[in-house]
């Protein structure tokens, strides 16, 4: 569906098919006057939408408790922002679907929150994000360009936010989206047993023809939700509204991945475990692991010095995934106040606070490059400090800084991962003498759905 009929499709989706995914208008209403120019604007509260709980594995469901403390923290920072009103979308079920439709309608009419703090779509997760394709939203002028505000930031050194990730939130108008957290699939080994130099040119083919630890790391399963999708350095051309790979390329890769994963001659590497990079990927508050069993961690403990091996793409290098972000509405009456909240959230103190755990604990790492050390730990889900040793922090920095591509996590990741899982299930059922959908059909159906989702974005 191309842009010249996108608006009609949006209206149809919102009012005729309320259960379906909705899009966004191409040309939103003109920005409302600033607070200084509009009578009575100062009396209105700053509306901050927090929609991260649906994609979080945080044990405490009361995200509002953590974010309400933000008001106190902002006062301590002498941030003069007046009254703040936090809003939360239901995390799941029919209530969430209805709330998404209502919020999208409000935004389309030029209203809605002043500041958005949102999680991205996440593979294996049924619940949808408010903004399914953030890159597309930037081009539709819903978010405020932030460069002038960033230049005057008082609490955050924006040069210390991961540059590769920040680039994904920019277009010709400047910085519109600020990533909050990111992840990447990896396999962790003891450095005494495996040494690896993070590369911007190594390919998946190189991994499969390399040493045993590389061959074993080529297909990341277990606790990783992004391992399968990392084969593709890019997944979509948003300007052309096309997938970046053909159905044949997807089929060849997924069948090769299946055969590699279940091959009888798959090597047995030294002790290792695979996961997505995140706060809490291994417990740092005591020597034994807390969240994963001993078999999964292969006997590794936080006292070990790690080697982190990423999943390399078919074209060389590896991908970082943006898992949450913040943006300010272009129609806000309170741009200064909205940015003050964002400025605090991205600062060292904000990124180390308990509220940030909803976006990082077992989901990702903060985009602030200076935290996660013993001197500057991050809060985990229980409110305890989490950090990496000096040696492992250096390894993490090398892994982070040598990524050669980055993208927002979108439903396309779930489409690739879902097809991979369906192939595994169908092949198992066939091995048991049961009838099951052919892999070619699974891949064809998945590819068609991804094309439709991208066209409707």
C-alpha cells in the first residue's frame, strides 16, 4: 500500500476493522502554539506516556510506582516543569488493543501526550507496540526535531549516548527519536578458553567455516530472541516500503539455519551460554546464577572473565537492536518541559534508576556508554545494583562499539523468528509420522505477512 492511499487505509483500519493494526496519517495537523504563546497552556499538565511494561520481563508489574518517583528526582534536579501527568497503556489483552486504538486516534488528530517513552515490538511477544515502525513515523512529522534542545541539555552528555544507535533516530530534519535501550544476540565464553576479536567484516559464512566456537555460535537459540534475525543486516527499505531480502533468500537461510542447528556434527565448544545482551544477563550480586539454571550458563559465573561472540550477518559485521526509545510530540505545547524529562532520563542518574530497569532488565542495555561499571552500577529488577567487572565491561564496550549496523526492533523480526520456529516444529512432527505444513509454505506465508505489515506501516 503506497502513501497516496495510506490515509484512507488508516481510516478503514481504525473505524471498520478496530481489531487490526492501524497506521498513521501522512500530514498531521500544524503544531499547536508554544506554551508561551497560548493562554492557559501553563495550567495544563505535561502528559508523559510510558508504554514499556508490555515488553518488559520485570517482576514488579507496577511500572507507575517507579515512574512516579521521577517527579521527585526532577525536583531534586531543579527542573521547573510544573505538573506532570503519567499515562500507561494496559500491558496485554483486549484492554491493550482498545487503548492502542484510542491513543492512535488521539495522536492522529494532533492531540495526545507531550512525551512518549515506548518499548519496541519484541519477537515471541503477542502484544503490539504503539509505534510498530519508528523509522516510518519519523518521516510523517509526528515527532519534534530535538537538535536545538540537545545543544542546551543540562544533565545529559548526548555525545556519550551510543552514536550508531542515535543515528537511527535521525532524518533530514535532525534527531527526532532518542533510543533508550538496545541489545544484540551473543554467546559468552571464558576468555581463558576462547579469544575473539570483534569484527566489522566477518560473515556468517566465515563463522560456519571457522573454529568450533564460531560454528557453535553461528546459530543462537536458548535465551536469545534476536539470534535468528541477525543474519540480515537490514530488513527493510522504508523509503520504498520493501523488504531488504527476497523470499528465496529467506528460504535458503532458514533451511540452512535449521540444518546447521540440528546437524549431528555440530561442534561442542568449551563452557558457554547464549543470550541477548542485557542488564542481568548474568547475576552480578552473588557468585551463583539466579535467573538461569546452571546447565544454561555452562558453569560460567560473574567472577569469570568473558569473551562475548556476536552473531554475524550474511553481509559482514553484526547488528544492534533498539528495544525502547523516547520522542516528543511535534504538537506539544510544552517542548521545554518535555525535553527536561528526557534530559534527566538519559543522564547517568536517570539511566541508573529503578525506572530504567523496565527497559533494560533481561531486555537490553542503556544507551549511556558510561554506566554498568562497579563505580556506576545499574539497578536491576529487585532494586539491587548490577554491574560488570572492569574486564567484562571492557569486553562489553568492544562488543557494543564494533557493531556495524543498528535498527529498531519491529514486527519483521518476529516474522523471521516465527518462521524459524514453525519450521522446527513442522520438521519434528514430520519425523514423528504426522502431517505438517511444508517449510516452503511456512516461509511463503511468513514473507507475505511481513510484506503486508510493512506496506500498512
